[in-house]
C-alpha cells in the first residue's frame, strides 16, 4: 500500500489553526488511512492508503474542514516524492534548519521568483512542485515575501528528512 506524507497549512503555527496531533491522527484513521504517524506539532502526518494522492488530499481536506469549520490546505506527497524533494535540495551547503521547501499543489510558474519582495541574503530556486529557500540569516529575521508561495506550506530540510525516513518505513515513531 502506498505511503504518503500530508503537510497541513497554517496548523499550530503562530496560534492560528489549533489541531492537536491526536485529533489529526484520529482524522486520518477515520478517513481509512493505515499506519498513521504524526511528526512534531506543525501538521505533519505520514500514513498508508490504497487511494491515489488526489483522493487522499480530498478526503483529508474534507474532514479537516468539518473539524475546523474552515478550509485547511493540505499538500500531499508520496514517499518517493518526499525523498526526491530532499534529494533535489539546491542548497546542500546551507544549514538544513535555515533551508526550506515550500510545498505547492502545482508546479511553480517559471517567473515565480520575479515578484519577490524583501529579499536580503536569501537564495531561492524552483523545484517540481516546490520553491526552495535558503535563509542566510534565518527565517525569523527575513522580510522575504514570495507571492507565488502564498498558498504553499514550508518545511525545513531537517523536518523533510525525518518525514522521508518515516514515509520510507525505516522507523516507527
């Protein structure tokens, strides 16, 4: 059965959408997903499902909207796709905790970085369905705004590495 990683947008970050990870796990089990594992309280969940990625996304978003009373964006990647995101990191020398992939539903437009505002020492590159950003001085000090990334959700490379490991089934948390 295929393994998936679901990344929720704006969950337990800065006090916006409160969703205890136990509730997220229960929501996934209710959707019929198996081997459900959450990772850190920022809306990361790994599971198995017979459904394709689009149906997994739809099932999870429907249940999360019912729970939260508002739409909750979800990016879904297969185990192979999350491993490929990690491998494709264009900034291998940058600290992994200062480097993120912003997960999008669709490939970013070729000109996605054209309208960036507030860039200082950040470096950016486009991926398949991601925008990679290496924050030279860290995210906390950055004023970077990437309009093309507004509907995405970011995870740092340390988190992506752990999710890839969990999705590959190398470790049960």
